[in-house]
C-alpha cells in the first residue's frame, strides 16, 4: 500500500458517509426488522458499488487500497458532493513531495493592494489553517480588532469558537461554525502533516464539544461564496454576501470580502460603518507574518 494513503482516515470518512444514508435514500428496498447499525450496512454499499463485501470491508478497515474507478463509484453510491469526493481522493492517495517545513507565509502583494483599495467593502486575507494574514479597517469595524489579537491566535476558526463576541455577531452561529470546521477538514486533507493545524484541532476539540462532534463527522467544504446575517452592535443587523478571491500565485491564501446589494439597508449600514471606522492610516495589515 502506498505510503501516501491514509487508510484509517479514509475508513472513518466512508463510515461517516454511509451512516448518513438509509436504504430508501440509496434506492434499496426496506427489508423490515430492526437494524443494528445506523445508515447503510457494508454489504449494502458493496452491492450498490458492484464490489464484493469483503473488498469493501477491507477498504474501510484500511487493509485495501482502492482504485480511482472504485472511488468514483463509492462517491456516487454514497451521494458525495464535489467537495467530499475531492476529500476522499486526497485521503486515498494525496500528491507526495510536500516539504516538511514551508516558508513563512505573507500576504500576496496583489491581494494586499486590492484589499487596501476596498474603502467600503470589508475584507480579510486568509492563509493556511484559516490564519488571518491581513485585513482592512472596515473588516476590523465589522468583525473584531484583529490587531489586538496575539499573532499566534490570529486565526478565524479559533475566533469563531473561542470569542464570545463572534458567537453574538453571527445570527446563525452554529451554521457558520459548522462550515468553518468543514473547510478546515478540507485543509487538513491537503496538508495532513501540518503540526500547527493538528495542534489547533486538538485544542478546539478539547475546548468545544460542537467542534469535537463536527470534526468527527468528516464533513468537508471549500471556501467559495455564501450569505451571512450579522448582528452588529453599532449598525444593527446586516445581511451580507461573502465571496472568495484566490491568489493565482499562492493557492494557500484567499481574499474574502463581504458586500451588500446596492440600495439595501445592509449596504447603507456598511457605508455608515465605513464612515465610523474611517482612519487616516491607508493600510491595515499584520505587522509581521505567520509562521508556516
């Protein structure tokens, strides 16, 4: 078996996915009687995937390496979305050759310039592990005083779970936090040997039962677009769209911006907040850089 595979994690992920399905949702007839396990049985997954039960059992137990066609079939049978499918392939055989240590991560100059020019749009630059590499004044006014947070703790998912004000800020905190965990799961698949990421997961797992439960569920997601409702202490409730702009020169960092429909109450509130947060300093960025 290739040293690049992580069969234990792959098995746990497959178990979590089949536990979410029922014979009815998978297109199998109900046989009646009490089921000893939640979700699909191993033999039912094997039947749907047209493979032997022994093959699937060994795969889930980490004693078999699946081929790409089998993984594609399992993705279809278990109803995986594109993010989950990509995550499964990462676990089954991620690309090798990652350096043991990475260079210090800095905000890309092009992203930084774009961020600095966003006068009425809050934005932050996220790096590996959801570390916050840079921000503009309006992001500080909207979310929190990033500059006042110790550099080693300047991490978005850490703030979501440990800062009481962040729990108050998001109207649907549980959905926001669950999505953050799913995004961090995807990052863990891409960079499984990152010691700081492992430390972050361990710390949050001990501190928060929601994080611990959601991490164990193996849900995955990538940062893209969405809509969030925030309850701001100064301008009240805002419904904002968020978008992710990736750097073509560094795939490990993205510019995340929040915006509102022109003419909407939320758009007006952002303009008020921009005036309230106005400062003579043209730039707001980290004064150092986060270690890799």
